[in-house]
C-alpha cells in the first residue's frame, strides 16, 4: 500500500506541500467564480425582451425645435411617412423601448392613497399607440389592444393617468395574484391627479429599457399616449428580408417631412440586433476578459505545479533509486507520484471549495450577484484535479525513467 508512504513523504516536505495546496485552492476559488460570472454575463446578454427582434428598426429622432404643437403634428406625419416606405409592415412612436437604457418607472398600487406604504411594486412606463403591439411583435395573451381614440397627445409634464392601460403578465401576477386582472383598476403615480386606470390587456412579456434591471425587469405598463418632446423614438417593423432596405430609406422619408431634426450620431438609427449588441457590450467585454484571466491563472497554476513537483521529485532521487534497486517498476514509481499529487490536489480542492463560497458571499454583498451554483464549483474541482494530474505527469515520467545506479548518486 503506497498511501502511508506518500503521507510520510509529504510530512518531510511540509512547506512545498502546503504551497501546492494553497495554489490549487486559490485557483479553484477564482476559477469557479470566474466561470460563473462568465456564464451569468452570457445568459444576461441572451435574455428575451418579448419583442420580435428580427425585423425591428429603431430610430432616435431629436427635434431642433421643441415647440410641442408642431412636434405633435410632425410626429404623426413622420409615422405616416415611415409606414409608406416599401417593405415596412408597421411603425410606432414610443418614449422608450427595451434595452435602450432610458425611460422611467412609476409606482403601482391598488389604493388612491399615493403613500409609499401603499405601493405594491413599480412598473416601467411605455407610451404607446394602437400600432405598438403590431410593430414590436408583442404577444397579447388577454384583453384587447388600444384604440386610436384612446391615444392622448401630451408632453410628459402634463401627462395624467390614462383611463386604460395594458400590462405585462409578470405585473398582473404581482398585483392581482390568482385573479383575472382584465377590467381591474390600478393607480399610477404619473401625476398628482390620482385616478384609476383600468387594465384592458395583458401581454406575455415586455422587458425594461435597462439591461441590468433585476427587480422590475418584467413589470411593464403600456399607456395610450404620444409624448411630445425634443427626443422620441420611432420603431419600424420591416417585412421579412427588407430590414436593410428600410434602414436606408427611413432617414430620407423623415427628412422629407422636416429637416428640423437630428438623425445622425451613434445610436440614431439601429437595428434591434445592434441595440442588443450595444446594451450588452460591457458584459461581453467582461466575459472575454474573465475568460482570459481564467486561462492565464490556469497556466500559472499548471506551471507552479510542474515546478513544485519537479523540485519535490528531484529531492527524492536517492529514495527513487533505492525503490528501483529493490524491484520497483517504472509503473510503481509513476503511480506513486501521481497518487501523491492527487492527494495534494484533493486537499487543495477541499480548501478551494470553502474559499470559493467565501469569495461568492463577498461578491454577493458587494455587487449584488447571484449565489454561486455548485455546478461551477464542481467544474472547477474537475479542471484543477485534471490539471494537477497532467502537470505531474511529465516530472513523474522522468523520475520513473531514472536508472537505479544514477539515482542513487548524491544529489
């Protein structure tokens, strides 16, 4: 049995063994949390928005003249011009849309008292019209869409709570759990004029404009309004395969209505795939950087294990030669050092698991991250054990090939 001999050998090399254990433990703690962060960022960038993103074009329109009266009529002319572009299926005007990184939330409650204690949750406000669901491809799962006569023309300062609203299923489940929300009233803190808004429709999903939103990501509210202001968004749905053509024609159509606008600059005209890419650019960069950190750390760990194992094995050339002279085979020597490294690696992995969860707790408190999945700790353990065995293989093979006479010479 080689295990007692291995522990006896490790007791004679306490400092080197401890150094390997700590190196493996630190690598495991960092690698498992890093892999989890990478997975979280990748999953975040792939979260659905509730939109039919494939054929969606977004236009940020900035008026040079912010007089509300002309803007209101010009916006309607813009929408008509956009809908008449060949290849356009529908178009709408909104104050915000998913992943655009601008918008506003309001408190939602079932009591006319606007006190914070009465709030149930908050909802993302999307000013919409009767073309919004069609344009965005949002699935209406209950109730009805807005009618044209219900659309208010206003600016944000004078906006009052609408008579009717459409909400997401997530919000409906939160404010009216186990009940049918259609036809029920809610109160929004849009203005000081507190009045009920009746739910006339429920959509399956419509996410927040903010890519990192957590608590209120799915609780959205569509109100029937065109909000006049210096800046607004036009969203255009093209027919299949016509998105590139529509993107080129849209600026010309809008400038034909009025040149008193700005349509240039970063983010002015983007497909929704570009909006998504821009929204999650930092997350992708972080994932790539963390992946590089993992590779570098594992490379350093492997190099450290090779170096420490080479040092420990070279210090025992005489013992190795004696074992060879007493009949020890190449396989016996190789197995001895591989099992020795496996024991060290298991000790490092055990300590690394504790460090991994300690680091996870620190990250959760500091950055409000999710709890580390045990699967990533398991992956980290498997990677470090495999890396340890692989890094030990070369020094162990060299030791097993040493002739007994040469090995018994003074080191």
